[in-house]
C-alpha cells in the first residue's frame, strides 16, 4: 500500500469512528461520497489541493465555499482539520478510503459486474442471486465494457468469474492452436 494511501485510510478510519460516536455515520458517508465525486469530476479542485503554491487559508476557504451548505458540520470541520495539518492534498484519497472503511465496518463486500451492455432489471436480479451464493452482504457496482463482446465478468473480493464471449473466444483460439498432428521436435 502506498504511504499516502495508508495515511488517507487512517484519517478515514478516524472520521468513521468519530461519525459513529456522534451518530451521523450515514450522513458522513453521503458527504464523503459527495467529496469523492466532486474530486473525481474536477481535476482543477484536485490540482488546487495538491498545489504547494496556493496557501492553506485559500484552500480552506475554497473547500468551505464548495461544501459548506452541502455537508454535515462534522464533515466540513474534519476537512478543515485535515487542511490545517497540511494534509489537504490527500483529501480526495481520504474520501475514497472512507468508502472502503465504511464497507469494511458494515461487513459489506464489493462486487463488480462487467457487461458489454447495461443490465436489465431481470439480469441484475440474476447476478445478485449468483453473488448471494458467494457472499451474503454485497454492494454491487456495474461496469460496461464493449470489449468483452457479450456475457459477463463478476468480481467479488479476490474471486473472478469470467463468462465473457471474449474470454471464450480466447480459450477457443488457444485450443485450436494446439495441433496434436504436428510432431513434437
């Protein structure tokens, strides 16, 4: 794990513990998801946070203006404390890490299904039923990748189930290149 990732995870864990203590865990989770989404959508915001040229008070004011009326006071105060500790450049990583520590705390495992086109509701139910056989408490994320041609790839934790057309074609190609009639030299 990268050094900044460990630091971000420690900050995220501290925020999680504090949010639990204050009884605002779900609100803080939504706030951190908002911060994460905003950082992912705005490269300028991330660049500002990482800039050594921009002063801390300017960064703090910008963060307050962006998030002040949108997040819980505990979240905004946490962001201010992180900025005061000169860790403002890792706020995006803290927001990402928070999602992970939240799922870990709740005992929820991440699952990802990759398909060539968007799943219908009936297909989504089948995928969830399949995943329920592997793990009970799962948060499903859907991803579309036309490269797999058809079928699906499901990842749950460190397990992967690949039933994509691209994978089947690759396996078929491998089988066809094995010619038992060519003499082995």
